[in-house]
């Protein structure tokens, strides 16, 4: 997902006080939508933690590299009996994206005219998103990103996904 607000062409002529107010209002509208999107990612099923760890929030440019999941505790075995949220590797790997997300919000609030990116370039990400991936441990429910996009669009009127 990539989201962008275009800055007005005559931006440099706007009074600083007015610009500060414009940035605050824009941020006040978009930040709750980004937080709701982040909350939707909490529905990502976790076995190894790789899918969750590779959600990468960034400003201005996407992060294209992959990272390893935090591998503690050791693989839990069958997780399909666990509720989403109870998987042993969830907290550590969720912490990775929470930290990046907090940094993104700080940067966005300073300048809300930046592009916001969320990437996950694992080869099996689409299978997890659409609930078709099964490693024998869990068949994911899927739809975390689509849920996030829907809630974001519902909060920020007129927002659209940019491919």
C-alpha cells in the first residue's frame, strides 16, 4: 500500500501559522487512520513470525529488503489450536513493526505531505493475505491488509490506494 497527499502548488506562499494549522489538521485526520491500519495487521497469523516481521512502514520510499523474524521462542509446533494473538512468537515480531510504526508517525506528523509506504515482499505474503497458505501448522484467515485498507479509506474520506 502506498498513500500520498499532494501538497498545494503554491505551498511556499502560505503563512507559517496557517501552514502549521494545515499540517496539524491533515495529521489529525490521517494518523488515526494509520493507527487503525496498524491494528488490522495484528490479525496476521504467526507461526515463524516472518510475515509479521516483514511488514515495513516507511516514509518517502518503500523498504524493499527482507528481515528475519525474531526466532524466540523456538518454533511452537501446531498453532492452529491457538487463537490469533496467542502465538508464542507474536509479541517479539510485532515489536519490530510497532517500533517502525512509531517512527513513521513522528515523521509523518512533522511533514504530512510525504508518501507513506507499507510493504511486505515475502514470496508467500499474498498466500497469507488471501488465506491460501498452509504450512501444516495453521491455515491463515487472511485479509489483514485488505482490512487495513478498508478501515483507512473509511476514516480518510477520498483516500485511495496507489499501486
